[in-house]
């Protein structure tokens, strides 16, 4: 089935109306043409699973993965930033060494997986690469780094990850580290640490885009003030929708936009994360799913889907999500909005469960009156603008 035809089917089944100016097939064709990027894809955690292939389709009923190449090729997503995520550990020489070895291995795993499918997906290092691959009909694989913990106290290691292809990185994740305070931890540095201020300068020197998702408000403020290039939030939601420290308030969204940056709107923290009871243990096992046998993966999925019926991760829906998107666009403007669902990292919710459903956003934004040009900016153009600016102003 051709891409536009499949997207038409998705749109028809997702919503009964499309507004007065666009038929379902019109919106489907538009979405299929767009260069659409997601700035935070956690799918590399699945790449080493025994008996699993990124190139094959996976049934949500029997597999928890939310992104695979088949669903990307069907027109929902052109590509994005595949994350090198490193779990926060102790701030010791031993902890740093273990984290560095893990991050190097995850970077290599992304490279090997992409290289397995040379006719379908290819690495991107620049905005021009992404546009070329899109014209060639190939999927786009940027690399990002979620948490800089693995650098230890050696800022120079950022250069190694730049050479490995990383073009987007954040200083911190769910707990404070040697670079910055986390949004979800008690302040230690009141923003960036002395090492964190040096991290910002090195990111600018190399030409890497700074990612402020997961950073505390104070760290966000300091990165915004100190960076010589616009910063990005790779997967964040608005505090307007739900009052959570991981979410950004309207005043900071305005300041981000005024500086030229962009916020990639996520699906997470539109409610509390429900990890009560058995769900917490399942989530912990899911984060190490590649260590499980195929049979254990099947059982994990069965238990997860059983809990989904009575205890979903998020208490929200597509209408609330779209209300947040429209609010952020109103606050920031179409030049400063992008999208990232936090797929395979806890994102998605009942009724909006994987990347095959992304065309619904395009449909609703067209109904709201946004132009094809506006959609092009928000789906990929704004991100590529920041990648270009960072590269152009690099002094390495």
C-alpha cells in the first residue's frame, strides 16, 4: 500500500471530520510530503533485543516498541534523533568509567543498526544531510545524547561524541549530576555547576545543539542566557497543561522563542506518571528489555498490556494533548514549536500509542487553520534551523 493511501486510512479511522478545507486524502498527502523529525527517540534500547529487528513491523498487542522502520516508512515519521541514554549513577571515577563504556556501546549499537539497512535509513550529521535523505526517500538518523553523566569531569569527551555523530545533547537527566540540577531533584548547584558552565561553552564550540529537557528551571535560565546559539527542548510539555517540574512555564516558553530556540512538545506529564504497585517493577524491567529472553519479553508485554486496561501510565487523552499543542503554538509561535513524543521512553497514552498515529496532529492543525508552510516548520524545519545555526557558529 502506498504511503498516502495508508495515511488516508489512518486519518479516516482516527476522526470523522477534517474541516471544510481539507479532505482526508489531502491531509494524508501533505503529511507524506513533510520532512517530519522527532527529536527524542528512545528506540535504541530495543536494538539489541534477542530475535528482534528494527526493520520489521511489530504488533503493539505483543510488543511494547512504539517505533520501527515499517511504521516510519508508512509515512508517520521521516526520522529523528536516536538517543544515547545513560542512566544516572554515582559521581565517582568508577561510575563515570562504567557510564562512558555504556554510552560508547550504545553509540556503536545505533551505528550498527542503521548500517544494517543502507537502502532504507542513513545517518545524518547536518541539516543538509537530512534534507538530502528525505529527497532520496530514505529515513533520517541523527544521534543525540540524553544525560552527559558519561563524560565524567572530562569536558573534552564531548569532542569524541561529536565525532561519533552526536549533534544534540543535554547535561542532565532525572537526578542532579556533575553538570547541572535536574528538574526532578532537590537543587544542588542552583542551576549549572562550574563544570556545567564549561559544558555550555564546549557545546557551542563544537556546534552541537543544547537540549534543556530534564534540566531545572534555573539551569534552563542559565543555558538560555549563556549559549551563543538557540537552545532546544527535545521532549518537554507545558506547565499550562499540568503543573510538573519537568514541564516548562509560559514565561520561559516566551523567552525561549525570543532567543530563537524551540520546544519539541512531548506526550509526557500531562498527568502524574502512574507507577503504583506492579507497574513500577514492570517499568524497571522494560528499561532493560534487551537483557530479557524472547519468552521473557512476551511475558513482560502481556503483563504490561493487562495493566494498561486498569492502570494506564498517563491519565490523559488526545484532546488534552492537542489543547496543549495549540496553547504552546499560541505562546511561542509556529517558528519555535516542534514535536517529540518520547516514544519508547514512556511516551504515548491510550488512543495515541505510537508513531503511526502522528498524522492526526497534522489533521488537527490543519483544522485549526495552520498553513502547509506552518506545518513544515513545526514538523522539521525549526529543528533543522537550530542544527544549522549551531554548525554555522561553531569555532572548533
